[in-house]
C-alpha cells in the first residue's frame, strides 16, 4: 500500500489516473477506500487521490484542524502537486474549506459533499448515529456493491496504479471494521467539530465551489449546504434526489457526472 511520511506521520493513500488532480478527504469514521467509485468513474479524466486522515494523538489538544490542513498540504507537496481540486465529505469538508481559505493558490476548485461549516444542532452521539445509520457505505448492501466493483477493477488490465493487489482486501477490511476508527480519534474529531465555525470565513473562499447534498439527508446538513452556497462567492449547489449523507456512493454515477461537468465548465473559464 502506498505510504508517505508527512509531518512525522505515516499516511496511506490511493492514486490513479492522470490530469487535473482531485484529492478526496473522507469523513469522521471513514477510510480512503470509501471513494472507490470515484476512482473508477473519474480516473479517465482526472488524477484521483484519496488518503487516510491522521489518526488520534495522545494529547487531544494537539489534534487540531490546523494540523489536518497542514497534513493535506504536506501530502500535496509529497505528491508534487502545485494545486488540486479539494473534495471533502462531511468532516472532511472542514479540512477542505479551511485549506481553501488558507491556501487559495493551491486550491483549483472546492467540492463539499454533505459538509457543514459550523457545529451541528445535535449532540455528538446523535451526529455519529446519523452518520453510522443504515445508509453508511460500510454496511451490508453497499458493501456488496463496493466489493463487486473493486473486483471488476482488479480484473481489468490497466497501467493505472488503481490496479493493486491489496484493494479488494482493503475494501473488505473497511467493511469488516465498519466504524473501525478508534474512539480516541472520533472523540478528537468531534472536538474539532464542536469548536469550529467557519461561516465567517466562507466569503474568503475564492475557488469555484461545488456544494453537493443528498435530498434525504438530515435538515442540519441540508441547511448547511444552503448556507455554504449562499456565503461562498462562486458556488454551485447540486442536490441529489432520493439519497442522504453518502450521496457520492449511493448515487455515484450522478455524483461523478456532476463533478465532471462542474470542473469541465468552471475551470475552462479560468
């Protein structure tokens, strides 16, 4: 499995394709493999990268949004990327937004999926319960789809680095672990969520931004999507009908098409 040393921390990542880079940042209890459908669906047009966000530290006070943003910058430097499209899902959206504010010259575009810019109007337990609900990509029926898709990819002859012998087992490991991220890491990420309000900084985001939400997501996430769309100067809102928090997975073809169309249209104008 590809691994990089970033800020004295070993980071596992996946990469495929060529062209404009898109970096996918997973959510609070997710792993890089959750974007397997984006790897398969977008690799012909883009360089696709996903990575495992830093796990917990001994001192919770050391686990900060600043640290995670600098890890992302270190990843880009290690992969020789001057700039990239930054895509964050849920908790990963906080990292993506803060990166876009801090490093506008390295953010070609921003994609925010089921994201939020301020603390939720629900308890941490309720938030985790919602994110870990039946639609979670690491659960039964969707795991079957992910496994079948990964097996099809491995069966293809390709020069792409996506064809790696570990991939099926990696996806299955994620499935078996379900919410295998440690309690310490989740608690530290919840601490970041509770202490972060990026709404005042949204008007500072200059990158073209695609905000994506599932129409069946909780009211908090839908309101957050609307708020980000209204506050970010150059934003487009895409609502995917019939799905909730994991719209990028359960409607992956529609999501991938929206990303492709948005980037083709907006970046061609720059």
